[in-house]
């Protein structure tokens, strides 16, 4: 009789024990879902979300893992577990939740083995050329995943702001094309889940920070992409967003605590003026609205001043670096979040991955404002962002205007010259991200009204000036944004990425003569750059523009490359005496773009509106 009661008790106990797999549970959400053994970052905070989870007491029975504290915020559906993972911890550990009624929930928290060399991962640098693409608009290899049950927005390629069906497999299938063009790194607009009702194809309204959107193929497809890129020696850059999250995110709809996000009495936008961060006269009102105002109605502004939010975001970025083997992060809207919290985040990443690269999107049009965000800048308030790279919007603005106006004292190509004269503000101008356009800007071909000569001069400058070049998908075939309807016009589908496309840029089928010419020019230019260390790290010297011509050089102890941008409407003889400090001792030059060898004399004949790249020879 006693034996039967004992067995019944065991069965009853087991019935009250629920074992939940980290990726399959709907009743218990755990983030990060797992971690790694022998990590430098071994004190983690595990977010656990379930209905009335605070009615349960958490315990960890492990000699190598310690539960330091269970934090119970205002919302009873959350607990934060402060956990220290010991050096000897392996495989994982069990987290047990038990309530007063004897009900128990157990979660096996896996500790994965780190990949060899994970800490020494090498980030992107000035030897790279970055290809920026929007996954929804690049290529659709698996139409079956265009619509997924439970996802709020369905595919509709007829809508400019709708989802068109591009996916990660579409990127994988065209890696050879991207690499053959000369690109060494790919920055993909956010791939994480954006389960929003409408217009979230761009990826910047994230609703799940640990899962790639199922319409792109999910985490499995992303890991496959990373592996394929590493096999080719290419670098994968993840676009992260720490300023805001989609309003459909579970922890926005059901917040752990009142200050988890920035809340106003009524909807309040950011003023979008990032320059207030280093404006010594800025009002508290303007600074507060810049930092705490929402980017958009569907994008809840995250409060990085909350230590649990900052810990959540920091762990999330570390998790993705380890999990997907990333070589870089592009951090969206960098001047918008609380700047000291973001500096703490960047410093942590640098300590764990000393060779890793982060580029901060700093959409500011003057070098004095942009330089503030680069690590070790001479800032008026002593601020140090700890960020290696920042986006060079001042050079973008100079390019945009320079080739669309007559030359003058400060106009035309002189804009580029005067912008570069302010490089002394940057601790390292070579780490600036330079670009002729991107997903938030008017397409280059539209800006220059489809002018092939302007295209070649701008692309030549981007490929040979200081910094890290980034080229937007479609720029290599002069994709146009006309007729313009909305932002979706800048993000049109890449020709050939969908079955039935009349044009195919991957094969060249149906492309116009101009599109093929632009593609061939880009391929030649970037593949030449790939092998040129003098362009990657050489010194920079330029001359004040004169007679509609801008001359500059990249040089080191082994080589000198001279670049000439001629904006004259007719052929022009460039007298070399002024440039003797570059040409002295050289009798010949190899002109890269034409493939011709040139004898150097007293003057060079320049063709109208034509760039030249000269490798000087003794």
C-alpha cells in the first residue's frame, strides 16, 4: 500500500514538471535563449517571461553556475536572473521555477562551445568594400516563404511600401555575383523579425531580437549565409537597432517596468537633431526630445538609461556575434539613444572582441558633429564613444552637390576639397564609411540624372579616397529611383531577383548598354582596389582644385597612385610642374581605367569629364 502511494506521488510530481525546449516554448520566453562556455562576458542577466512567473521561485542547482539575484520588476510576468557562469561550467544548467502549490517549471539553459578564434574575429576595415542590400528587395529564391502563418503583413509586390518576398537564400544564390564585382563585405539591412501590420519591409521595426524573420528564412538561413560568406573570405555585417523597437514587440506591449521604454503623455517625435549632443548651448528641452522622442509611431523609443534594458541590448549583440560569426555591426541612429549607455556598450564589445568593427550611423552633415562620435575624438565634454567607424555624411553631401553645380571658390569639386581639409577633426579618417548613396538617400543615378561621366568620376573618388567604401545594391548598374513615389522608390527590386523579371543584372540579360557599362566599370575599379594596399592604408595628399580639376594621391614607401578628376567640358592639358612633388622621378604611368601605359612629360592630356587613376612608374 505504501509502495503504491509512493509511486503515485512520483507520477503526480512528474505531471507538475514541465520541461521546455529553449526554441520551442510558447509559455515561457527566455532571453538570451542560451550562452557559451568560457566567455569573458560570464555575468549575464536572463530575462524570463511567462504569465505570473513571479509566483515561482527560481533556483539553479549547479556547482559551476551561481544565481546571484532574482530581480522582480513591477510586471509579475517577468523576472530577471542575475547569473554568473563559472570557468568550469560546461554543457549547460537547469533553471527550476517552483511555486507554493508545488508546480515546477524547468528550463535547460544550454552553454555552447565557442568557435575557435571567436575572440580574435577580424572586423571590416579600409581594405574592404561593403555592399549594402535590402533583403526584401534583392532576390526571392524561395517564394514559398513570402507569406508565413502568424505574420501580420502579407507579400504584395505591387505596393512600393509592401513586402516583395526577397530572402536570405536569394543573397546566398548570388554571392558569386557580389564577390566577382569586387565586394569583400556585405551589410544587410535588418533581418530580424519585423512582425508589424504594414510597411516594415525595411527591417527597422524589430519585434524579436533573437530571431531572423521567417519570411527571410529564419536563423537557419542566416547561419548558412554566414558560413557561405566565411568560406569565400567575405565579411558579414549585421544592421542592429538599439534606439527603438517595433510596437508589436512582446516587451513593448507588456512592459517589464514603467521606464523600459520612453513614454510621453502623448505621441512625441524626436527632433532628429543629433548635433545637440555636442552643442554647448543646447537646451535640456531639445536634448531630451532628441534622446527620448520616438523615431516614428510604430517604433517605441528604448530607454538605455534603464540598466536592464542596456544589459538586454548588450547581451543581444554579443549573442549575435558569437552565434552567427559576425565580422561587423552597423548600429542604426547612433546619436539618438542615451550616449553614455551606448559608449558603455561599445567599450564592452571592444573588450571582448578587440579586432571587431562597429560603424555608427551618424547622419550629421558637418565634420565637427560627425567627428564627435568616433573613438578618442577631442570632444568638448570629454565624451568617448569607443566606436571605430562612423558614417561620413559630410563627404556624401559634398559629392551630391559637387557634381551638380558649376565649380567655384567653394562650389563644385571644391566642396570635396574643403570637406577633406577638416579631416584633422577625426582621430582616424581612414575608418570613416564613405558612400555615394544608401537605402535612406536618393539613388546616385537619379541625383546625377543618369550621367555616365559623373557616375565614373564619383565611383572613382569613392574607391580611391580615404575611408571604407560602401556601395548600395543597384548602384553598380545605375538603378534609378524615377518616377519617385515614396521611400520605396529608392529600394526597388533588383532586376533578375524574381522569376519573370525582364531584366537580369546577375546575367546581364536585358540590361541597357549604359547599365552594362556601369557594371563593367564598377567591377574593374573594385577588383583593382582589392589588391592595392596603397589605397587601403596609404597617405593622402591633394591639391586645391584648379581649372575644374581635382588632383590627389595615395602613397606609401612602395607605391604612388595619382587620381585626377577632370570636370572640364572639353579636353584639357594638365601642366605637371605644379604637381612635381608627386611626379618627380617617375617617367611612366599605368592608367588603370583605360589599361594604357603613359609616358610622362610636361603635361597630361585629360579627356572631358573623365577620371584617371595613374600608377606611377620609375
